[in-house]
């Protein structure tokens, strides 16, 4: 490992690996750093992803696809279930993220990026108001790595953005705290993902069941940071005891998901991508495709910055303009929808569910569902006018 690169990427999740791969494909000397011993482990994700979104970036491979689902069910507090015959943009494949993330990092390495694991970034190198690299530790050794551009892909807890002077603070209502069990010996439909809504189940969020084959499933939930009375693990235990009393828990994970709209993602010499940039969908919590898109955009803009010799925020703001005109439009709508849905009581959820009974939904799209809701509940039109 040298002490200077064109680009240093901090974090080897989908956003970081795509940024490193793209930068390397543009002939930049690229270094990808990961603080953990192994890329993709531990998993901090429900592992669902849309088929078409994924195919934009990588050819599906059975090695890292645990299940292919044909649809989804939304289960309301009163017991009504709405079935979608196609899974849509957030669910289609259930991944094995440990294998998937490593494959993305491997592709970055094959493109020419150097990859270093168990390497923790502890600070940024800053000179004359610019980020000029990172300070890192590896196996007890400390060293400085200089770069023209640093890309922060260090997840929801991102320190890189904060060190660069970007306010990455999240309000309690703008983060979902999540818990998930990988369970075996569960009686599930292997072809459908299920989503459970209700303030008794997951206040300000929802529970999910994503099949992984062989009677295994990811069973988890997320709750709003300002709505919960219990720890998410307590809500999840209660849900599992009722739904799958005979199931066995073989893995447990916990974490947070940002459910807001990014305010700023660039500084002199630095860009943020993925969860570090708060690009998870505020309505669904899904973030894999947005992460891969933002990483690809950042890698492309990094190439322009290095080739022009200009890594100022004015130059890097092309990245900000690109994601705001694409990903940003979806995030804005999803955030408004989330804010509206948080106000609903279980009785209101059940009333909405009753109005949807008998409808043949062909695809699970959040906004398509909201449109159908307003058609059958005209009094909601005023609340949802800005979304539709």
C-alpha cells in the first residue's frame, strides 16, 4: 500500500465498492478501505432488492441470491392482507449479503482498485480547507494516505462526513432503529415477502418476513426513533413469539436506517454516498440500489475531478446535482409519504385496508398503492396531493 492515491474510498459496502470499481475503471489509482475483518459481515440489512434495479449494475448470480420471490403481501392490524402479484422495486430477490458484498468488492479489485480490510479510518487529512486524504490504522500501525478525492461510504454512523464539516446529525424521527433474526424451522410461503403494519407491532415502521429458502427467513422490524416505548428487539421478540413460536433463531442483528432527505453530500475533496449520505428510501428503508447508483455517480465525478486537477466543492457539486435530479426526487416524495403515514392510527390503517379489499394489484410500488388509496378514500386526497 502506497501513501498516495487518486481516490480513497472509506467503506466497502455496495456504495463504496461501486465507487471504487467505477473510479478504477476510469484509470484512477484507487484504494478501498474496510474497517471490518471481512467484507459483508455482519449483515445489517433485510437483504431484499428489486430485480430491475439490481440488473443495472450486476448480472444476477445464484451464488448470492437466497430466494427469488414472485410477490408480496401487506398485512394490516385488523388481519386484512393485500397481495401484490409482482414484488416491485424494493423486493424481487432476497440476497446473501455476505456473498453479494464480497462479489462487489471483488469486482472493484478486478477493475484495478486496491482493497484493504481491518483498516480503520480515524480522521481526515485537511489542508487549506480541502480534504486531502485519510489517517488510518491497520494491525496496530498508523499511517497517512493522501488522495485527490475521498469518498465516504461508511454507513449510517458516518464519521467521514462529520469530520469534513458536513452536518450528518439525524433527528429521532428521521432514523428507524431495527432488529432482525435469521430464523429456521419457520412455516412461510417461500414465494412471497410479507410486511406487517401496526403501531402495536412496529410503531412508526413495519415488520418484515423475507424468505431465504429451506424454511429460513429474515424476520425483522424497524421502529421510529421518536415513537417507540420499547427496544426494537423487544417488539421483535413479541412478534416472533406470536407468529413463529416453533422457529429457531440462528442469527441476530441490530442497527439503524436513515429515513430522511440528504441536505449536503459534498465538501472540498470529499463526497458521501449510500447510507453515509442518507440515501435510504424514507418510506421503505430500502437502500441497496440507491447506494449502488450514488457510488457509481461519485466514481464518475471523481474521475473528472482528478483529470481536471480540481476537487473543489464547486467541481464535486456535479455529483450533488446528478443524484438530486434522480435519486433525490424519489427521496423527497418518500419522505413526505412517511411523514403522513406516521400520523395514522391502527383504526385508520384498517379503514384503508377495507377500502382496498378485492383489488388486483399487479406490482408493489409505494406510490401506486397511495394512488389507489386516495381513489377509494377521497378525503385523503388533500393530504396526499403533493405526492400524487
